[in-house]
C-alpha cells in the first residue's frame, strides 16, 4: 500500500462515526458491488506523525476464498474482512511557531472525532496545540486550541476526551501534567489545571458516563485522580496511588440512569491483569446542579 498508505509512523487509529451534523454520513461511493457491501461496513481513519490522515473502508465479504485473492494481497486465504483505501488528506499544516518551539520538529500524535459530527476532527500535537479540521467542506474555526497564556510550549498532547453530556466540551491532557477544558468554539480553554498531577505526565483522561461534573485522570506514576467539579473545581477530590503494579491504561464505563454496579473504571496493569473498580453512589448519581456548574465555568471566561 505504499502508494496510498503512510510514509511516516502511524500515531493514531480511530473509527469514523457514521453520522454528520444534520443526518447520517453519506454512503461510501465506491462500494457499488452487492458482493462487497452485503456484510459489515465501517470507516477507519489513520493518522501519522507528519499530519497525513488516511481513510479506509472495512468491508465484510459474504464468503472467503481458501485459495486466496490474486488482487487483495493483504487478505489472508479464507479471509472475509477486507480493507479498502478511500481517500487521504494533509490534516494539519505546521503552524508558524516561535524560535523556542522550532527546536522540536512538529508532530501529530492523537486523533479524535467530534461525537455528533464526523466531519470535524481534532488532532493533538507535540507543541501543546490541538488542531481542528474538517474532512470536507468549509474549515471550522478555530484552527488550533492552545493554553491560556500566549507563550508556546513544546509539550505532547497525550489524551483528548469529549463530554458525553455536552458534546461541545472536551478535556485535553498533556505530558507536563496539565489538564485543559475546552469549548469547541473557542481557541483558549474555559479552565486549566497546571499542578493536579504534581508534574507527572497525563496518560489518559475520561469523563464519567453518569455525571457531567466527574472525570478521571491517570498519570505516568500510576496515580488515579478523580475530579468532581461540583465539590472542588481546583483539585481532584480523590487521588489513589497504585503501587503493587503499574497501571498502563484505563477506561471509564457506565450507563446513564444505571448507577453504582453499572458505573466505574477498568484499569489495565503492566503485568497483564485487568481490574474493575466500581464507583460509590456519590460519584454516580447525577446532581441537578451539575450542568449549571459547567455553564458557570464557561460564563466566567466568556
């Protein structure tokens, strides 16, 4: 796939949501054969560190050929899932940076899609910036999301997560331990926390699934920080140091309206163990004041 793939390291892979603002995503035009479109079909996007974004269609064939395919050389004999290259674009143009940031080559590290509009994508870079782009049509402002102060920082964006209750709010975690809360329509954050991890790099951050004011942060020292903005909007309300085994990844789970047993966090350890921790009632039962709290944070800035 050298003609249509990547020529620099791939840094992120995401499923493209099946809908755009105002309706469903249009059908992929080249899937005209009934044989190829009869099964599973979804779209993937792959990002490399030079800012190239490739789109792929994953298609499930109705039957496989044990003799293999003479044309699809990446399809294993008998395989029924096929990868087709759809399109490609240069998703991020390197911004004009000051001399301090030019000492480090500009790289793109992380890809996320807007949860309700698959035309909009967000790309974390190694310069503390999150790029904002569109797959087609007019560009959507702002071009970049940055720190509150104008001074540039050569820091990796390590995590981006959208709020499940307010899709135009998203969190950004950085390798210097800083956390930012952004509104899609503004380039500067509505809130910024610089010292909540004591300088440890943020590995992952995610919103809770049942409460708008709660989110979780995992740092590189295996500290788990749980924030409840309704109780304290300056510091995490719980910080748990995990010493027995290093935590390498986390995933917050839960279903709105089903608290306690159905809400918590999954932790993946370096040893290969996966552990489920369930939230207590205080972290799962929604409070009517939460959405107002988020609105007041935004109102203070704008």
